[in-house]
C-alpha cells in the first residue's frame, strides 16, 4: 500500500460535487530539450516573470494545496483555488449566464463542454506556442477529440484517468464486473454518484457489454438508448438497490470509510483516502471496461479581458512541467499525461517517490491499453444532454 499525505482542504464557494473524475520508468535526460522544458524561466538565466494572481476554478481533486507555493516561487504566480464541483450543468451556466467569468481566470472541467463554451464565447483558445511543455504531452492525450473546436485547442488535458468501482474485498470478495453494483444480493449496500455524467455511462457500459441493451456509444446515448438506461436505473432505485446516490468527495469517502456501502462506482482517489483511514478498499478492473475521462484546463474569456492571458499560459505550462504532476500524484493518485512528472520526482531529493510515480504512470496507461474491456470516453455535453438532465431529475424524484 502506498502511503500518501492527507487530502487537506480546498476553498469552496458552493456545495461540492467534486469530480474527480502511475509514472514511466525514470530515464536520465541530462541536458535534453525535455529536461530544459521543466526548468522555470528564472532558473534558465532569464528574468523572473512579473507576479500575478490567477483564480483557478476547478474540481476539488485538482488542487495541490501547500504545493502551489512552488508555482509562486517558479513563476511568480499565486493561485487562489475554488472548487467548482463535478456537475457540468451549473458550471456551464455560470460561465455563460452567470458571474464565473468575472470571478475566475482559469477553469478545470471534465472534458466535453469545450464546444458549447467556445461557441458562446465564454472561453478562449490556448496559444500552444506559449506552452512549450505541450510538445511533450502524450500523443494520445493530445488527440482527445472534445478538447479542440474548429481546429483550435480550447482544452488542455491536465489529468487523464479511467474510472470504475471502489469496493471492500472483505465484504464482497473480488469485484470484476459492474454487475456487483446492481446485484440484488447487495441491496442497500451499493451506491452510485448523483451525476449522470458518471452514473449513466457506467450503467450504459454494463448494459452494453453484457448484451442487455443495444447501445452504440455509452458516452453519447441516443434517445431510445438513454431511455433504456434510465428506466433500468429508476427500477433499481425503486427496488431499494442503492444505499444512496452520493454527492461530493466528502460523502463518497465517508460512505466507504464508514462501510455503509460495500461497492460503488466512483473515483480512484477515494480508495487511497479509505486506506489512509485504515479501511481495506480496492479499485476494480471490470471486464466490461472503464469510463475514460480528462479534466481540462480552460482559459476564461474574462482572464483575456483582464490582461491575465500571459499569466494563465505560464500557469498552464507549469502544470505540464512536472512538479504539479508529481504533487497531484502524491495527493490523489492522478496522473498528468506527460513524462515530466517522472523526471520531477527523480530530481525532487525525496520530496516525491520516483518509484511510486513510475507505478502510477504505468497503472493509468494500462487502463487504456492493456486492460479488460474497452475505454468509453465520458462526455459532459453529449448530443442529447438536455434530455439527460430531464431523465436524471426523474430518477431523483423516483
């Protein structure tokens, strides 16, 4: 078991529905271009960039707490972090119709909302020439389709991962299928998240891969497919299958650590939090496959208007530069899709564990390329997303 530090606290401006949603063998890079890319400008002999404050509005699992001080030392940028939750509807609404663009400069949101936000002029495209560390992002992460709109890069994948189920092996044995969440024998001991962006796709994956419902793409359901998925979930809820539909990081961790719930769909960091609390918890490798996702950096249009675009680009480059990835892996078990994090861990003088970084990196890559089943990409804005919202409200009221 890997010993990781406490999660700490994050600033919240509303109730949380946090989203979330292991690193290559270390090679000596010497004075290569890759090694140079991770070194702050001030350490390369250039003048320290001007100081700035960037207000970062993202899922609570994306903050690195005390480690943000390194960004201020390296780039002169102070981060003020606020949790935006994991429900895309309210986030998009506040970006387009509310005051989020006035209050925050850089966003972090599960991938898929880029097109809508770009077309509504709520976000601006990134200038990749100002983010040199982008060159070393893993090629397949660069190709995540929803991060681009009309050939421009609106989303920078700061984290990639693939989700499945948290379970207590002492209660349920080894779990390798989503069937366990829906198993009547575990009535009242299972849970799913109160968010269709996760729970609808998990259910769709289960129904598709077990030939219980004809589904083409679990991440972008057609109207009849969505109806079948939601009617299945509503019936299960009425039958008392679920202990609850959990809402937010704290509740997700509490359900597992209290052992109220024995198996639930959810985020991998909950496993690490449970283990730190002394509860034996594991993360499933389901035969049906994973829900793949990215949490993407978004440049708010308001930041451009406030002349903070340059600072936002420096912050984005730093996030891809290694230190952030090493810190995030230590706190959450999440991986930034670049080898720079492994290099930073190797050069950290013991602040980060290089072997743990390598294992984490390989763990995530294995999910996408060497595991059971397929990877079905989460999309927070599928074609019929408004219908998803309507069906999810029906489930809440059932």
